[in-house]
């Protein structure tokens, strides 16, 4: 009877833990994209009392990746291994919230140094978000080991991306488009105020998760049905010397050609979508002659579509294989989308919606095939290092292309087509890299890159 009671606790507590974990990630995705559908505010410094222009906004957006690029991701990954999820996760969730708070303070201050303060804030927010996301993934793997882990991870990703959709739709409602209006500091900061409310809720639920996780680890009874109840407690980082971080592991990964192919595909493909989202309002509104609220709904098709199709495409890769083929297909779909955004007839919203359909399918296909390929190209003992390094390469590209997009849009005489040409170039390069990786798969069948994941 006692064992049955313990089983019931774990079964129900796992879903409670998941509910606690998804809220900080929802808040993170919301805060990261809160200005994406209203980026037109920063087309000209005179539009807001804040005084940021497109180049300044591009600099702000690029700040998310700065600490990640300059060693933060690797160091954070090591700390997760050494300190465990509860301690290190709390540090980085707290860093995420503190960085968001600094951004809000900078937006409300209106001082001449507001952009610098917001830049520092978004740097800490970005690193905190990235490592917090890793901690969340590891926690789900622990709680759902032997149970519906894939379902739990899929739900976490889906709910997190709904945070992006929420930001894209809500922000134009909070900051309503008004011709000739100079937006006050309070008006400009409204999306960030909502974001801080979500962050506060996320902190509370993270604290509840930490308490649940500590209680779980204190339970020493081994459940009789491990197929539904996670049975492992968090291991001591020093438990296995063979798993300790070694610098030679980094050198081994960096010498792997397939790592660089996946890393390049990751940075090119994600930059063509994530950097685009940061300037979606400034691109879609003038191209298709739509109001800001319609642009928000238009670009929200991206996260909404991935919520539906990413799990379905993941099942397709698992059952049918052909992962490199799906990478090529997804990159081509993204290329078609940006060609439509650049060259489709102006003032016709249909083409914008069609482009979002293609981009949404690509945004679901490529990740579904790319991430399961990583464990196939490196030994298990360096898998964590490999993921950290791919994220590092990705953030280096995001930092660069967000900044470049802001510079392009901020230059006099340039318009949305100018920045779309950059995204078209990124997609062309992504297609080429995906084709090279597919050729590698054909030449090295021992890697089993195109076999089903069974």
C-alpha cells in the first residue's frame, strides 16, 4: 500500500513539476519577442520618447547572445554538471528575471544611457534564459525517465513557443498604432511590464519546482513500476570521473567536420527566422500595407504552426528516417518564404500569409531533423559539449545578423526588401550546407543519419 501511494505521488507530481517548469520558459519567450511585432516604433528615433532608432534596436536585440557567445553557454553547462539543476537552475532563472528587470527599468527611465542599460540587461536575460532552458530540459528528462518523456518535452516546447505567439499578438494591442503619435515611455514599456509579471510568476513556480525536486530526491523508495515513475535521483556531478569536463573533448568536437556542418546549418537557418521575427513589424507592415495588429497575427503563425507541426514532423523523422532530406526540404521552404517576402506584389497581404505558411513548415521540419542528428555524429560522452558548442555557434550568428538587420533598416533609403535580401542569402547558404550534409550521409552510412530513430 505504501509503495502504491509512492507511485501515485510520483505520477501526479511529475505533471505538477512540468507545469512549474513551463511557465518560466513561456515568460522567457514572451519577453524575448515582446517588440517583434511593434518594431516599427524604432524606425525613427523621433517616434518615441525613448529615442531609439532601428540601429539601436538592432543592437539591443543582438545583446541576447553576447554572454552566450563569449563563453557563457559553455561555463553554464559545466556549472549545471557540477552544481546540479536546483542550484544552477535557480542562479540562471534568477539571472533571467534580473536581466528583464533591468531592461524594464531602462525603458521607463528614458535617460540618455537607456540603450546601454537595456543592452546589459538583455545580455544577462539571454544567458539566463539559455541555461534555464537547458536546466528545464534536464529536469524533464529526470522526472519523466521511463515515462512519457517525449510528450512532456514536446508540451514544454509547445507552451514556450506560445509565449512568442502571445507577445506577437498582445504587443500591438498594448501599444496601439497611431499615425503621427510620439509614444511615451510608459506606452513603450507596456509589453515589458506584462513580461515582468510573467517573470514573477515563473520565479514563484520555479521555487515550487525546486521544493518538489528536493522532496523527490529525499525519497529513497524504489518504485515497482519504473515504466511510469521516474526512478533516478539527481546524480552527484563527481559520481563518475569519466564524465568530468575535459578540454580535449572540446578539441575533439571542433575537429569533427559534421559538427561544423550542423552548426552552420543551425546558425544560417535559425538566423533567417529568429532575426526576421525581431524586425517582423518593420518588414510586414510596409510590404503588405497592413496595420500593426494584423502584422502581429501574421507573424504569430510561426510559433502557432510549430506548436502543431513540430511534434508531428518529429514523429515522421522517428518512424520514416530521411532526416537529411527533411533538412534540405525545410531550408528550401524558408528560402521560398523569404523570396515571397522580398519580391511578391506589394500591398497584398495574401503573399505575407503564404510566406508565413512556408516559413512555419520550414521552422518545424529543420529542427525535427537537425537535433536528433547530433547524437549520431559524436560519442555520448561529448554530447553535452557538442550541444553547448552548437548553441554557441548559433548565438554568434544571431548576435551578428540581428545587429546587421538593424543597421540595414536604419540606413536612409533602405526598406524591407533590403533586409529581406540578407535573409534570402542566409537561406541559400542553408540549402547548400544541408545538401552537403546529405551528401555526407550518403558517403558515411555507418552514421545512420537517415535511418529511423528507433
